[in-house]
């Protein structure tokens, strides 16, 4: 089984945006801002044009195929889905086999309300990114001294939501073809549709559009009955099954933390729920060769929320897609209009007569 969306090697996303030149006067951590600005400038300086990379005689054949697909996929996302066409993914950056950055999140041990960092433009975000691992480790240790659950994970790529021309990062080319195309469409969705302070909605929408867009694109390029399409379709089905497990674990813990039990009792019982979820995972995916970190490490609330925010709302988006006749372009057009309204999620639901679905956690 491939890693679920938020672990992507690939498609992990740092939504902290490096906005050093765009109104960072309100940020309370100038050292952090300067470090992120330096990291972003380093990436921008070392980028190469994809067209130039493709001319290299020493380029690995599989990288040549995948870079060519990236150029085709970004054009497809614009012309067929209606996503913005930006300079993103027309450049290439080689990380030298190292993570590009590190993403840190935190959460109380007896609550599913994440710690939120606030930034200009994008608002509150439940994670923060670092280019240097020692700095990230120190920040993590400080949060743990406060008694919080944490998760720190390497990030091979991130999106600037259109503020910079994001390159193709070399770790993206280590993913299979379907996943690579999904990442391009996923990130282009963020550039096109982004609701302030609605992280779970934004992520689940990008997951849905990315998956469905990748399936449609791969069917056009390789044929609807090709092995490439069938493998990616199976991957999507596995990730949907995993998302349902995560949703059930979330609901169990939400009820536990809201109960009148003492904090000590809640912490003891949450471990029972974590063990149940890991055992259920092994039943759903019995081949150990496909097991991910979900069952290879102890779980905590921060880890669960990272998994969950990419999956909450998928059923809602699926129903919108079906109501609009299975048209991603109509769906994207509707969501783009919704950004102009005070209640964009409600606007989408009312437009498709699905008001009942907005009751689910987004």
C-alpha cells in the first residue's frame, strides 16, 4: 500500500508559505522568517528549466518519461479541468536525495484540537515547516516539554500556492507515475482554490481532484484498461479504505476526549483505540510488504490529525462531483465561484442541494 496522502513522501505539503516580501511585518518570529526566506531563495537559485534538463544525455530514462508527463499533466489540468496555468513545474530542483524540508505539527494529548500557527495571507495553519532538521528538532522538543503530542516528518516537496514558481523536486520523480501526476494536479488545485482557515477542506478537495484528475489523465495517455490506470485505481481504493479507518478512529477518540473520565483514564483508553486501529489496518491490508508507518510506530493525536485532514470531506466532494455529472471542470468552476462568498462550503452544498453534507467535519 502506498503512503496515505499526508505522508507523501510525496505529497506532503508545507502551507506555511515563504512570504518574506509580502506583509510579514506581523510575524512574531523574524528569525524563523529569515531562515525560511533563505531556504526558498536557495531553491529558486538552483532551479533548472525542465526543457533544459530533458536535453541532458545523462538523464535517467525513467526521469525523462516522468518529467515529460509533468509538462503534459500541468497543461491537461488547465485545459481540461480548469485549474490555473502558472509557471509551476516548468523548473526542476535536485535535492540530492535529501528531504527538502521538515514539517512539524502538535496537538494536546487529550484533545483533537491542533496547535495552530498564524501567518499573513493564509491565516491559521496546523503545522509549520523548517528547512533545517536541527532547528525542527529543537522546536519539536520545546513542544513536547509543553506536554503536547508531536509529529515531525521529512518533506520532499511543497507548494507555495502560486506565490513562487514551484519546481519539480527530484524526490517527486521517485514516486510511481500515477502518484506523480496526482501531486501535480493536487498542488495546482491549491493554487486555484484556497479557502482561508479551512485546511481540511482545502486538502481533501485537492486529494479528490488530484486522484480523479490523475485517473482521467492516465486513461487518456495510456488507455482506460492499461496497467498504469488499474494500478493507480487500486491505489486510490486502498487509500479510501484507509481514510475510512482514520475517520472511525477519529470519532472514537473524539467521543473519548469529550467524556467525563479523568485525564489519566482518557490517556490510558486512547492507547486501546490506537492498538485497535493498528490491528484493523493489518486486517484491511494483510501484506506486511505494504504496511506504512501507521503500524510501524506508536500513534498519537498529532499523527492522527495529519492523516485525517487529507481525508475529511472526501465523501462531500464525491457527491458534488456526481451531482455535476462527473465533470471536474464544472466542479472546479463551482468551487472557484464559492471563494467569493462568506460561507463557501455552504454555497457549494446549496448549489448542489446537498446541505445535509455540510454537517460532516470538514
